[in-house]
C-alpha cells in the first residue's frame, strides 16, 4: 500500500473518530464547564461546537428570530482556536477560549458584522474598533458567533414598540411560548441562549433590559454595577445607567463571563476606573457555592399568579426545596 493511500485512510479514520467523539458530547443545554472539560479531554473541538450552533441557528432562527446576523468568519475563528489549543496543550488557557459568544446588536465589533441596534439606518456603517467588552472576549480567545437581535434602539425608538421587534429582523419570539412577551431590549441574547443557539451571550441594560428578558426566557442574566463593565463601543441610552452584562443558562456560566468582561477600560474613563477598585481579587467565581440556597427562606408573592400559575410555580418551588 502506498504512503499516500495510508495517509488518506488515516485522514478518514481521524475524521470519523472526531465525529464519533462529538456525538458523545451533549450539546443541548451545555455549560462552559462541560465545554471546557470536553476540550481538555479531546472529546470536542471549537469547530464542532460552532457547527452545532450554526445548524441550530439555521433550524430555529427563521422562526424565533433571535439572531440578527451570523459572523461569516465563525468557523475560521473556531479553527484558529483549535490550533491554539493544540499548540498550547501544556499551558492554561481561559475557560472561554474557543467558546462562541453572541453579542447584542448595539455592541460594536470591528469585523464583518454590522452594529445597528436593530435599525436599518445603521446597516453598512463602520465602527472604529471593537467595544471594550468585545476586546476582552477576544483577548481570552472567545469566538464572536454573531449579533443578537434586540428591541430597536433599545426600545427608545417609540414608547409602544413591542419587545424584541426591530426593522431589520421583525419580531423575536419566546422559545417556550411563542405568544408570550419575550421581553427586551436584550431579547435575542436571552432567547438564543434559551433555544440552544448559543451558550453565552452579552446583553445591555439601562432599565431592566438584561434582567427582564432573562427572567422571561428562563435564563440567567447579571446586571453589573454601572462602570464595572465598559460601555465603550456600545450605542448609548444613558451614561448614568447603561451597563453590559452576561446572559447564560446557569449562574456559574454568567459569573465566568462576568469575570472576563469586568475591569478598567481607558475608553470608558473614569467610570471603569472608579468601579474597578471594587472587583474582588481572584474574581467572582470564588464566591459560587453549590449549596448556596441551603437553609435559605424564600418568599412567594401569590398576588402575581393566577390559580393555574401558582400550582405550577409551587411545583418548581418544591423542587428547589
């Protein structure tokens, strides 16, 4: 058998092995920790992860409309991350290295993606540089997967604008109940995480725009103190209230992302300088506790629920117990 034939067979077997390993990895509702472990055990590549999300986007996004634009270079960036992981096998890489991240469409990315706040008026506009939080993500090797849809101009276009609607994409839907209000304005960041089109997303908040859609779509959002994360490169609403935060499936994942995006940025001075002194040494992950709710007393206000709703809520509350 010729050397070329042997190499060809080896390539086929290697490709088959990679696909088999990827099949053993549970992509649905996966977490950063799951992905990180799979990377270390050579059971998953960034390319396989990005391909999975691209397939999910192709399947679900025409209905849910959570993602306004996909990065055409996502697979190239995934291959780069895989190569970096091979070259630095003995070194410690960030836990976000090689993991796709979706960013809200009002957060600037200096690449082939538009930054429009959901508005047709900004299509084709060119941003001078990445937003401060995007720089931090790229610095640790995260992959910018695309832009999440949002309520146009962060709901400042009109007082009666439906949550999750914009002129570029139309109306985003709640992946659990299509007729429900998906909330906003970080609608796509929350719905895309909930629908398994991505595991990690960034949203922005001026008055509830991270917390509200996260709650409505059963995911976890963290609204950082103003200045804890840079607003540089974010289309503004209020410099006194705007902030950027993570939206993920779990508290742990949201904290992992928060640890990456917080910190000083000279392009958002002095807000980030003032806030950065309060960032704990060693980050926020050290404060996570698996039994953090043990022996805690939680109150339920039944005034917000109908008779059927409270029964369902009580079932979930019993699960927490």
